[in-house]
C-alpha cells in the first residue's frame, strides 16, 4: 500500500546528506523566517541538522538521545529519543515501524512524467500533532521537499538540495558533546 | 515610520525609542527555569503601545500569537483563543513561559520601562545601557548592533530569582 511505496523510496538511501532551505510563511503568505541548513542522515535512527547563522542551531539525534544546541542562547537540551516529540525528522530517519506508528500515509500523486511522486502524511495522534498535513515529495527518486501545514495554516516548506546518497556516514558522527560553559539540561 | 521603510529613519537619541510609531524585533529567546530549558523563535511587532508577539519552534511548530490591543490581551495557538487582563499571567498559564512581557516592550529596545523605577543603571563607553535593575529583574546588555543611527540591543540576559531569560535579537525594523 502507500506506506510501502514511501518506504520503498526512503530505502533507496541508507545515508543522505545535503543542504535544506526552509521557509516559514504565515497564513496570509507573509514570510516569517527563512533559514538554510546542512543535514546528514544515517537510516534508521541517526539525524544531524545544523541551521546556519543567523538562526544557528544544531540538532543531533541517535537512537538514544536528541541533543539541541543553540549557540546564541548558550543552551543545550538533551532528550530521550523515544520522547522524540513527533518531529518530522522521524520521517527521514525512521524505519517502517517508526513511520507506521506515527503517520497515516497516502500517496497523493505522481506527475504524469512519473518523475516526481508525493506522499501526504497525517499524524495518527491528532491531539498532540503540530501539523495537520505533511507532504513529502521525491523527484526522480531523490528527496526533493517536505511541506508542512499547521493548524493556523502557517506553512513550513523545506526544499532539499545537493543531495548526496553516497556519503559514508557512521554512528560516531552522530554523537554530540556540549561545548564548555553552556547550560546543559537533560530533559 | 512604516515597517517597510521607504526612507530609513535615522534616530538621534535613545529618547526617540520611547515614542516610535512602530518597530519590530526578531530573533530567539530562551528561558531557564527550575532546571528546564525552553526556547523559541520570536518576532515582536509593535505599533504605538499595541503589539503582536509571535513565538514558534525550529520547524515553525507550536506557533503562539500574543496580542495586546489597548488594554486587552489575547493569546492564539492551535488549541487556544483566550483573553486575559495581563499578558504575563496569560502566557505563563498557557505556555509555561515566564516572560515579563510588559517590561520587555522597553527592555528589548534597550531602555528602562517607564511605569516603574529603575533601581540601577550602568552604561558602556558608547553610552548604551549595559546593566539595569527593575522590578527585581537584573538585565544585562551583552551586545549591541548598529541600526537606524543608534546601537540597538542584540543580546540581552535577564535574571530574577530562579529564572534566566536570554534574548538573541537577529533583526531590527523601525
């Protein structure tokens, strides 16, 4: 079914790295924030997302912990992975069971030239969901974008670029040690 | 002056910051309270004494809007649409964030709040506020950025008892 098709696309890469451009727009179309990030993913379970200045922030997650480091705020928060607050990151780094447990997946269409296919995901646990709809699009089997609509019709769109699925990534690259002098909170 | 300045306003003195028609500050804020870190991106858009504060997470999730319209305060998010008499109590009850909202309207601009006394003020060699004590809050201005002819706050730390608030401002629009 549709989840198999999505997993089929995701399983074509065990490692992926690249750049991501994220734009948040309000319901009336005003741009709220635009950021660029570098990311690395080792499936299943390993995820690195560094947003570049001025809104610098580093998120490193592995099967045990998720660390969020904010250099401007001099804060590091470390969470237990299972408490991964249903973040869309689990779509990219999750395996089938992780995705099945969180999302209802429907294939929402392929372009007539079969070059791009999109999947619409909605949270099963709607009460705690941050987004009412997420659309994941692949172009020629490569990760192209994730677009998220929240309940106030704010839209967060992430477009992926310089996608490299041959990067040699190892779990060791997904460990995070907080720099000195920073408030570290283990949640 | 409009938020999309056709003519960049050129402010001469900090006193003008008290009577700005409109201004917007955007950036990140973090709170540390009772061993718990909260952080959010924010934009504070003010027209006269009314303001809209938008708080949201890294992916834009958890969006919360706090409006001051005259002396009524309203908060709006995916599960809330409530009024209250004070923004501080409204924000704390609904998001857990402890923010001295009314005073922040001034502190963000690097000026003491007017309705209360300023117990201690220190200035750096450029004449900008470097430390301020008001209503039990100890505010330190760690850095400034040039904007519109003045130095506008860039990094602010505010502490009171067991709360620490860090504000990192990324852009000013006046």
